[in-house]
C-alpha cells in the first residue's frame, strides 16, 4: 500500500510538471491532445504495474500468515525425540559446558569422554542443533587432546634397589636414571642405597630431554676393569 501511494504521488508530479512545461510553450490543440494521451497511457501502464506488484505483496502476506510459527515447528521437532523445550535447553547447557571443559583440557580426559558418551546416547543428540557437534566436533577435540604421561606409583618388594627399579621396562628401561626416582622421593629415602619393602615410590615421567640425557650416560658408560 505504501508503494502504491508513492507511485501515485510520482505520477501526479509527472503530470503537474508536464502541464507546467506545456503551459509555458505554445502548442497546438493536436499536440496537447497527443501529450495528454501519452500521459494517460503512461498512467495506465504504471497503474497496471502497481496492481501487479500489490497482488504479489498480497500473495506474500498470505503465504507468511500460512507459515507455521518457529516455536510450533521446534516443538514438533522436539516431540519426535520425546522432549520439550526445557529439556532441550538443559541438554544444550550440558553440551556447551562439556565443550568448555574439553577446550580447557579439564582433567581427567577419561571423565570428559564418559560425559560425551552419555550425551551421545541421548535421543536429543539427533536434533540438527546438536548432531554434528556431539557426534563430530567434540569427539575430534577429545581425540586431539594429548595427556601428559602420569607418574607411576611403585611398591618396593624385597631385593629391590633404585637402579633395578629404574631399569624395569615399565619404568625407564635404563638403570642410570635412578636419580630421578631418588629425587622424587627424598621425603622417604634418606639413603639411596637403602629402600624397604612396602614403601610406595613415585617413578616420575621423563621428559624427552631427560630421556636423551640418561641414554647418553648409558651409551658412554664403561664398567670399571676387573682386577
């Protein structure tokens, strides 16, 4: 309707200025009648175009009114997975919280994986808003999360010594690295030559630099000659 009024106003201005111009010039009756006919034709064409546009607008308005409201559409979709808007909102909060924990690498990784597995089992994960996130992106984030190796807790048995503990394949595989165990357990080892059964010692993880250091010592080690 607003567009219709604008076109009529434009048409009125066109007729006004055309009449004003003609009034300033001397024209014959035939020329005047021809100009009026031209303007009348132009008006008819514009009116026809306007009516066509208004018809299109009316169709769009009718189509808009016939469309289902977004809330109604969402509720129908939620019903397909046996949920309502409140349950979807709660699930969304859990997904966002888990994504934040994974991004921050909040330990433990296994706990985060368990949370994701639980979210995956929910029918709500099938909703378009969650499917690619829960079954794709979050799992990829977890797979890319590399945890630092954990220290090992080892209980001393009769006959153990720090060299032998360090040399175990499950530990360093290199007896020369025994000072790492000694330094990590100075609170309970006063003498590195004296350890006792039932003691629980921490076997710390070796960094790449530390591993290289003790491997070099091992390679360069030459036992003292026997007398």
